[in-house]
């Protein structure tokens, strides 16, 4: 399914919105992008969502955010790193005799420093967009410990089924009264 996300993502969204019974969703690792949007109470009212402590939730993960959204900051951080500026200064000091070895060293150092900066920005992003933030925003109803996963699912299903049964009875009662 991983390679078919775009092709089948809309169908998953359609299935969630058309499904008439309760949904229990548990995030066990990461909750990003389309999943963050599709599995929303705005699309399905009878949904209870929990996340295992330590999960992440945001529109995108830290690594894609660092590479796409914060690309300028990553590049600027790499260019201003003392390891990169030191080699550039050596090259600028004697451009006529700039050695190929020094240029290769610069390329290697830039690659290493850029990777470090990408990781740093991604980690910073993920630390801000942890599951507690999703709980505060209402995207997740509960944060649970892994050991509580089974009892949570059982309890959520019982709560949702009981609530759905009450709602169904109310609709049937209102329909019967309207028919009289």
C-alpha cells in the first residue's frame, strides 16, 4: 500500500466518511499527512482516537519538513558552519593554487554538515510536533501506554457501540413519532 498512497488515499477518505459505524483509531508510531486529515472527527463523528505515548502527529514528519519547508534554513546553517567557512577561506586565500583535494574536501564537508543540519532541524520539528500537541489540538483523544492498548480498544469499542446504539434508538423513536 505504501507505493499506492496517492492512488488509494481518496478511497480511504471516502470509506471513512461513508462508514456508518464507530471507528477506533490507534496511532502506534507516526500520524502524518493524509492520515492526519482523513482520520478526523470532522469527517466521522463516531471516532475515538488514541496514540501510544511517544508517537508523533503533524501534517508532515520532521525529515520532510526539514528538506522541503526549512530547506533555506538548512542550507544557511550548513554554509555558516565553521567547518565549511574555514575551507572556503582557504580556497579564497589562494584561488590560483586552489587544490583539487581542497575542493573535494569542501564537497565532502558540505555533504556531512548539511546532513547534520537536516537531522537537527528534523529533530527540532518532531520535538515540537509530538503527540501531546495533537492532544491539545483535539486531533487525538487520548495518549495511552503501550501496555494499555488492548484495554483501551475494548473500552473504546464499548463506549462507541453503546453511544451508537443510543443514537440509533433516538433516531428510530423520532422517526416513529414523526410517522404518527
